[in-house]
């Protein structure tokens, strides 16, 4: 079975959200108002953006700020041992892709490949191109697109995806994602949709 995961808020969480970190360094104050709706660096001032790009590619930042969600590392190890192929698709500006690859290699060495889309762009064509059997994400829009194309989907529950995508299984943590993936694989094997 080929499993595709989103990265941020699906497999990782942020001890310090990047926008807070950058704004504290530059402005000495927290982000005021709503957090940015996506990770496009254009939402920051040029000075903050410059610091943020450097931070993303620093060992300090990648070691200190993003952390694996509960059970996410066990999840990927378990699915790897079960013979499944695993991919991550994440939205990243070009400048911060090298740091992201380091992070994935450190936390999730079982992942076969990490693929990038530009921030604000849909992952749909990348998901299609990989021929995935299931898509796991916290973004309800990506889940709706994947589900509409006939792909089984699992929502990593978060406050921003309370609006239900009716065909997705809702997982409160990565332990539950693992349980859903195991059940899905049983079904796909039973109905002859996958061979292994
Ligand atoms: Mg996400």
C-alpha cells in the first residue's frame, strides 16, 4: 500500500510556531491577530522573511521548533515494517526545502521520498502522480480534493478542520491514524485493490 502524508500538523507540530519565532526575533512581540492561513513567506515583512528563511535552514531551528506529533514516528516505523511505501508531500517555498529534507530524514527515516509544492498550491496533481492508496492530512481542502478523486482519506484532527469532509475518517492522533491505515489495508487486500 502506498501512503501519502502531509507534514505540518499531520506528522509534526510546532513547539514554537514559525511566525511567532520570527516576529519575536524581529519585533520582540508575538504575532498579533490570526495566524497566517498558509506558510507562504509573503505574509511577512522583508526583514522578517529574511530571518525566517535563515532559521528554517538552521540546525537550531530544525532541532528546536518542529517536533514529531505523539506516536508519529512509531506510526511510520510500524507502516514501514508492514511493507507499506510512505511519502510526504508538503508545501514549502524553495528556500526552505533543504531544511525540510533534513528534518524528514531525522524524524522519519522510513519515508521513501518527500515532495514539495509551492505554498498556496494544491497537492492534487502530486498525489495523483504518486498513485497513492490513501491520503492523510489536516487540510480539509486537500482532503476534499483527494476524496472527490476517489482516494481514501484520513483527517488529522485540528481546530481548523472541524467542518467534516464526510468521506474521511477522523483521527485524533497518530495512533488512531495507524489503526485506520491497518483497517484500510485489510479492506483493500480483501477487495483485490492492492497486492501488498
Ligand atoms: Mg498540514
